[in-house]
């Protein structure tokens, strides 16, 4: 996925000049891994039976324990589900780093620069989650942003396991606008699957029902800034796909590849 992300960044300059970007529809065709993937017929992700998450606390060690519990629950829920659907499952490795990182991790995965002020989770090479813990997670009493970051990154791991990432990387694109739309379809599918994960695990992990609304607020905040290249989509679509995944608990509802362009803009 990151290879095509870099491509998108390289061509996105065309959107920065007035008059050069036109609204076109770019349907995804002849890509069965994306439009007819077996994941879509696997049914709802069952309600999780995980132990309640440990309190986040306000130390690096307590945040790490909290992250580990969330990922364990995701493994214990998605693993049997995918295996029952005759889909492969390999739990992702998890690498966690504190506020002071070794120099070699200043740039991770495919060379993307880390945000020194904000905690983040990155799915790397289809195999592991790189979790960078900053003071924002440590000092805050709100643990919902941690779940939101982890569930989106874990969704990318699921997309890699079922070969949707492979199908995405194989897509043809005629220009930068089309590359960016395909990237948004991928990213919005991950947001939708993050919503599926949340619906399955919310109660088991001990999150209050009212906090589910926070997931929509956090998704909305990820919208691309006005006038900048559109990697993730507008706020309404980020909310739409997150809410869709949460309301259905079904990966089959997350098929962004056949959605109208307006739904992935």
C-alpha cells in the first residue's frame, strides 16, 4: 500500500493548481481481489469475548499494557473469524516505542517521517504494527484515540491477509486524480473495517456505549485539509464509512471499491 501512497504523493501536485483538478468517476474494474473478495461473504464479525482492557494509566508502561491487551483482543476475534471463512490469518508482530526512539526509527517503514508530537500506529510491510507512543497518549485520560489508531492499522493488516492490499497495488491508473481516488478507497475501507472491529469489541473491552460517538469525531478529524491533496477523504465520507462498519459489524459493507466516486471523495 505504501508504494502507491508514495506514487500518490508524487503526483498530487496537480491538485494544488486551480483549474487542473476535475471531478471524474474512476470505477474499479477487472479487480476481483477488490470487488469480489471472499472477505465480503464471511458474515458479521462476532461479538468479542475478550477480557476487559486494563486501565490506560499515565505511564509509558501502562500504555504499552493497554495497547497489548487491545491487539490481543483483535487477534482473538479476527483470527478465528478469518480461519472459519477459509482465509489465512497470521497475527501481526507489534513493536512499541516510547517517547525517546532509537535513531534508526526516526524514519519507519517506507521512509515516512514520524510526527514527533502525536502518537501513531503504522502497519508496515504487511507483517507488523509499529506503535509510537507520545506524551499525548500518556497524559490523556481519554483512551478512545488509542483504539481508533490501532483498529485502523489492524484493518490494514486484515486487508493484507486477504490480498486486498495486493489487488490495490496492482490497480492501473491513468493519472494522479485516479491514483488518489484509489488510495482513498483503500484508506476508507480500512476506516470501515476499524468500525467493524469496534462494534465487535466495544462492550467486551469495557468501553461505555456513549464513547462510540468519539470514533466518529476522530474519523472526522482525519479529513484532508482544505486545498491539500486528498489522501483520506472529506470528513463526511470518513464518518460515513466508520459509521457503516460500526452499524453493520460486517466487512461486506466495507466494499469501497464499487462505491460511487462521491462516497470516496
